[in-house]
DNA sequence: AAGAATTTTGACCAGTTGGAAAAATGTTAG
DNA sequence: CTAACATTTTTCCAACTGGTCAAAATTCTT
């Protein structure tokens, strides 16, 4: 039978050409079939698993295909190149990743806001460790795939939130300090529990390294950010 | 000319067999030549550069050889397998990496001790970012090569230092809190400046992302760990 | 300067990797 | 049911990978 060169699938190639999204200009994008949607998700899920551990270069299509439970050529039918899978994961990631910070609200009071920001970030480290590691891997490599997004979207967001923090400081509701490094320290301390999970578990040992470690971390961080380590009079 | 099967070089194979060090039992280990010492260092340096960015699997011998300025077979003459290079880097790393924590002294006072521990860690992030990233890469992958060292040596060290911190808390010189998570938070906040350097620079922008960022970080962290973010009366 | 040892090179190899092509099999709208 | 399309499998390939080997070049040692 004549090959009938696939016309659907490879949706990423339809939605974006040359790496740039093209609105609805492309020839009738024809909606995704049920199977396409399902399989793409299976693949992205598997790829997240693999990329998070081995990074882009260290991961192979075969590995991803195996985790996804399909053959390599079959996988390549949905995502014609390895980079495409990675790109998709990374761009979806950034949106999710910044969501907690977006929620920080100037109209609230600093401590409840900061406190719940830390909680949310810690929950993400607990519930989405693979995403955290994927992000960390990308950073370690110098963020080759998302450097512009970091320099523009992320920077703008942080600038905005730093402004809010400064406002609170001006009102005397928050200690005067560097708002950027403040945000960094929240990122660092929370993501640590996802990225360095092995180390955390190993050091805490079997007795304290179980599920409770996130609650312990939340309690500790809350105190750290509120009062630091200076001893206070007993209440 | 008859090949005269290399007798020297491949020192790692002489010093350790089957991955385990064997004292001086091996047949006369014959001291390293000048060239051997030099080239091995060049290779380790190059490998650090490459492994730190791409992880073990994502790095190739060719890449390392190129950075080291030699041919692949030549490199393999000094380190007969890729794993050998990595092993050497990782085991040297752990010693260096734990040194700052080792210095924390029970006989000192908590704040000077913690303060200078933070300083030292921050200096390491600044001066040895590749080591930090190599370590981070290893952690992200679940520490396959150093898990026992983490579970034993690192755990013991942290247990000991957590004991010191608890002692200070008992004396009322330090806020009562979780000493393990306290140590984690110092690791996280300081290593962040090496591992997420791209992000830090991008967010701070050209004006504040220069060399001064480590000084700013040091000042911020000092305040965070001392007082937290609660505003204090002006002095 | 000669001989022995060490270091470097170039050619090569088997296994892996990302990916192409085509054929075979499913699915579904009319 | 069947044509048109969607999906999957099989086969294949060129480039890359970690690593070998013998010869050539260089560096000691005496």
C-alpha cells in the first residue's frame, strides 16, 4: 500500500514551526484524536521521569519509549524529535513553576503571604519532585533552552514581587533586607527537598526521613523566616 | 617495535582494584612520573568542567579529551575508563565538600560559628561552582556513586554537628529548632548561588548580578539566619 | 648516544543512538 | 463494507560512543 505520508500527529510541528508558535495560520490544524492526546501524555510523563534524572543529553529516546511502554519509532511518530519532547516539558514547566509566586498578593500582609508561599513551594517539592529536578537539571546546564524566558518573564515577575516586598518594608511590616535574595532563599530552601531528596533522606535516617519530613521542614522554615535563630523568651 | 604493553600509568588501576583501595599490596606501585601527574590533573580538571554541566551519562570522553587538549586514546591511556575519572572526582569532592561543616566547633559560640560556616559555604559556591554542580548532578540522579558515603560519613558528621547545635539550644544560646533542617537550609541557600547561577544572574540583571552578588547574599543570609524577617526597632 | 621505558597517535571495532522509510495493521466516517 | 486516514511495527542507517591495539614519537636513563 502506498505510504500516504502521515498528515496528522506531530502536532507540535503543526502548532509551532521553526520553534515559533504560529497562531492558526498553519493549514487546518485538524483537532487531535483521542489516541494522540492520550499517547502524547504518556510520552511526556515518561520523558519527565527520564529527563529529570539524566538530563537532556543523558537521556535516550529508547529509555523514554520503554518507560512509556511503546517502541521508539512509535514514540517518534508523536514527537518527531527528542528536542520536541523536552521543549514541551520545559515550557509547560515554567508556567507551573511560577504559579506560586504569582499568587503573592500586595494587598495581603507580608507574613501570611510569605508563609503560604513557602508552603506552596514546599508542597510542589513534595508533589512534583520530577518537575523540580527537570528544572534543576536545566539550570545546571546554564538553562540553554529557557534562558530568554528566565531573563524576561521570570525577571519581570520577580521584579514585580520584589517591589511588593519593598513596599511592605517601607510600611515597616517586614524587615528591611534584599528582596531578591529573600526570594532566592525561599526557592533554594524549598526546592532542596525535591532536588536533594536522597541526601535529605539519608541524613535524617529511617526514623525521621519518612513522610513527616515535609511537615518538619515547613515548621522549621516558618520559624527561620519569621524569627531567624535568635533565641526568644519563652511565651 | 614490540608493543611492550604499558606497565606504568593507569595508576588508579594500581591503587585500587575492583573499586576498592588496596593499600600497598599491589606489585611495586612505582611512583607517578611528572607527566603522569600533570596530565592526570589536566584530565580531571577538564572532566570536572564537563561532568558538572552534563552529568555522567551526558558527558563523552571525546568532550573531556577536547577540553583537556588531547586525543581520546591518549586520555584513555591515563584513565582507562570513563567511570574511573568520575569516581576520582567524586571521592575527592566529598572530602572538600564536607570540610567547612567539619570546622564548626562546639567550643565556639553559635552565631560566630554559624555565621562563618555560611561564609565558608558561600565562598565555596563562588570559588568552586563546578564542584557544587557536580555534586548537585550526582544528587539529582539519586547519588548512585556515593550513596554509602552519604549514608555513613555524611550522616555521622551531620549527626555530630546536630548534637552541637542541640547543645547550644539547651544552653539557650540558639533558638530551639530542628538542627537537621537548619543545616539543610544552610546548604540549600549557599549552594543555590553556584547551582542556579544563571537564574540568579538573570534575575538580578546586569546592574546587580555582578561580582557583588555574593557579598549581597552573605549580608542577606546573615540577617535571615540571625533575625529572620521580623522587623526590628531601629537602633 | 643507545636502549629502555613512556607517551602519543591513527586506525579500527562493536554497541548505541537519533532518526528515516516503508510496510502492516487499526479505526472510523460515510 | 470500504475507502481514507491513523497508528504501529519492521527494517534499516549514519553518526556517535566507549574502548582496543599496534605502531610511531618522545622522553628518560645510563
